[in-house]
C-alpha cells in the first residue's frame, strides 16, 4: 500500500530520558527532514542523496535560522525499514520541549503528526508484520511483567503466526482435496478420506483447545491477578500490605481506580503480577476498626480472581473470621496465619472453609513467610506450563474469540461427518474454521477492525 502522507511522532516514551527519538515515515521523510537538518554553518545536508542505514550528525534549524538542537539522524530507505517506507529517525536531546519544537518544524514541510499506532499500522498494511505481531508491539509497550514481556516478544517473532499457519495449512489441504474430488469424481475418490478429515478435525480441535486453555494463563501473564486481601479488623491486613509492598521495590503504579475512590496497587511477586484490590479501603480503615466489615470483604472477594485471607494466629477464631473464610471459600486463595511470631493458637488447628486453600504461617511484622508465599504463588500461577521457548500464548480477546469460532466450526464439521452428511457440507465448516483462524493473523481482517486495533497503540509506534 502506498501512502501519500508522511507522518511523524515522538517515538521514545520517557519524558525525562536524556535522548528522545522522533520518527518520520513516508515519501516525504528524507526531503522533509533535509529542509531543517544542516551543518553548523547552515549548509544543507541532503538526506535523499544518502545511503540507506547511515547515520548523520548535524543541527536542526528553525524557520528563523536558529539552531534548535544538535542531533543524530538515522536514514532507513524503503523498503528496508519498519514501515517499509522511507524512515528517518532524529535523535535529539532530552526533554519533550525540544521534541515539540522539532516536530513543529517538520509540520511546515508536508509532514503531519502520526495517529496512535500509525507506524505499526503501516508496517502491517505494507506486509512487514502480521496482525499478531502488530498487537504484540502494543502488548510490549504495556507489558507489566517479565513473562508478559517474554510472551510479547514471542508473538513478535511470529510464533503465533507460524502456529496458526500450520493449523490452517492442514485445513486448506483438506478443503482443496474435497473440492477437487467433488469436481472430478472419476479420478479422485473420497473413499477413506473422510476418516482422515475426521482425524485432522480432532487433532486441530485439541490444538485449538490447548491454545484456548493457554489464554487464561496468558491473561494472567499480561494483566496480573486480581487479588483481594481480606480479614477482620486488626489481623494485620495493612501490615501485610506494607510488608509485600516494601519487599517489592518495583511497585508499578498507583492507579486511581475508575470506580469510586479505590486505589489499585500492583505488586510483583516473583514473576507473577498481583493487582491488589481496594487497598485504599484497607489503609483508610486501619484506624477505624468498626468500619471494615464483612460487606467490604464480600465486595473485594467478588471482584477478585484470588483471595489472600488473613487470620490472627495469636487469637482463637471468631465469628467474623468464619464469615470471611466462608465468603472466601468460593474463590481460590491462600490463608495466612499471621502474627506467627506471637504464641500461636491456630497452628495445626483445622481451619473451617479452607478447602483447596493452602494455609501458611506468616508474620507481617517480621516478614516471615514472604518467600514461601512467593514460591507458592509462582508455582500456582505459572507452574511448569510455561515453556519459555515455544509455548504460545494467545493474550487478547479478539484472538480468543477467533479461536472459539474456529473451534465451533470444527465441532460442527465433526458432527456433519458423524451424521453422514454429504461431503460438500464439510467444506463449509472447514472454510469457516480456516477463516476464523485467519482472523488471528489478519488474513481476512476487515478494515474497521484493523483501524480499531491500531487506534489502541501508543503514539510514535
Ligand atoms: P488490619 O486492621 O487488619 O489492617 O491490621 P493492622 O495491619 O493494622 O495490624 C493490627 C495490629 O497488629 C497492629 O498493631 C500491628 O502492628 C499488629 N501486627 C500486624 N501483623 C503482625 C505480626 O505479624 N506480628 C505481630 N506481633 N503483630 C502484628
């Protein structure tokens, strides 16, 4: 696809970094940048005459012939660039002000500001990357945990495409054979081939189910685990919170919640990202004992994927503990016997409503039990399922829905075969499965979906 527009944006993300990058892509990129890029004495540096993949040193001048900044310019000529168009990258100094000034100058030379994700959209539409790779660029930008990062890189390398292509190829071969045999029954016979289609259908189904299953893990990798910390007043919830937050120096963000005034904190335990729900509630009610109640715990548990249930092990269980435990029993989680540094009354005791939950001794005060908790969570969420090398994780809803619809078509195919229906009906189901799988890598994607996906991107990517 040939775009007429030349686009530019700040491609580096950090506002405080020492170097920023402005990326320019399109037919006007070389000429446009040459209009403002000079030697110190003002002599023009003509980038259109330079070789691809070369680096040039000079100064960016504004319209009043004043120097804005000393820069390094990289030239990547079509088609050997990310977008497959002529691309120029300007490395300038630090802050966003200089970047803004340079961008403004570029706008005077038939270059416009890129929309979010537009570079990657061009890379996709020009065939440089497939859709799963494009989406992984977005994931990469937003990756919060090591595993998410690894997974995005895996997708970016095209592992998803390879896997999906492999599945599609099997279907395509079968479709082609059935159609050919129906066209030319004298030379090609479908005898026995139906069994093969059935076997292929079953194998594909298994593989797709596996990918769907991985989605849940993928979601956990990417988005983290919604975690509720519950317990009656004074068991040590806020101490526990402080304990894990202090331990993990890389608190990612404090995001002001979209609902009410809740604060969501993220903490990385090993390679697992926990999203702690309603921590503001825990903190603000620490001194107001009567306010925190079972209602609050209920709400948090409902929103969570995982519950950390805290008990004060130095005291006997009370009615409120039992209420919290019962409420928590509907979700997976752990039970922490906190204050284990004091005389314990609960250790070795049977804890009601604890089925399926691991019970661990803990001391928020001394940090005891934290590394065991960390090991346990890693084992629980990550297990051995993640093979760093070649396991494929479908991580977004769009891809997952496409997998579901491919699975439905395959189930339909198997039913059609079992019901002894005519062969020409097989190809309909096979084609549907083929197309659904194609959606994952953008083979049959509609324009509006493409637009939607790329709008979610960050500027400059
Ligand atoms: P919350 O109401 O559940 O948030 O409980 P807090 O975290 O405010 O703790 C209540 C009291 O228990 C405070 O005085 C804490 O210092 C104390 N506490 C919390 N964890 C421990 C622990 O592991 N050992 C001991 N000895 N005291 C603790």
